[in-house]
C-alpha cells in the first residue's frame, strides 16, 4: 500500500470515528435520566401531582427552616444534585433539579431569600411534572 493510500485511509477512518462519536453523543443526550435514583428531598412523593407539590414544599420547609445558614442549604442541595444557577434579584436565590423520561419531564425547584447575615429569611419548594 502506498503512502498516499495509507494517508487517505487514515483520514477516512478519522472522519468515520468522528461521525460515529457525534451520533452516539446525540443519542446519549436523549436517553432518559429517570434511571438515576432521586435524592431524598424528591424521592417518594405522591403520584398525584397536587399532593406531590404540597409534599415537596413541606419537605423543603421542614428540612431547611427560616433562620438556617444559607451555606448549609446550598451544600445539601448540591449533594442531592440540585443546580444553583446564581442569584435572582438581590437576595433571592433558587436551585433546581430536573429528570427526563421518554414522555415526562419532572422539575423540582427550591427558592429562598436571605437576610443580611446570610441566613434563610424565606424558603419554598416547587414541583412541576410535565407529561405529554
């Protein structure tokens, strides 16, 4: 095999590997992530949406009472897989967790405000199931 033929074969192989890799990445990104276990804060909620919403809000308020240190809240939410995209207006914050399946997307959001000392002033939880 000539040097030119080997070079051409190598280029074709690299293009093929890149194409297959790209396709597999797209497929992986669309796979449901429902197989991952839910964190304790979101796990075991009712299958009735209205009841689950109330249960989640109650859990959040019970676990992270007003007056608690915001750093503890953020660490616990991070450990459970919640993402904290940043601050809202002033001292208003939120963190969210989302899980997808083939037909549904479920989202849990914790919102809170802080006082000047970095303690929770208010806190709430919202659960939104959306199935098509």
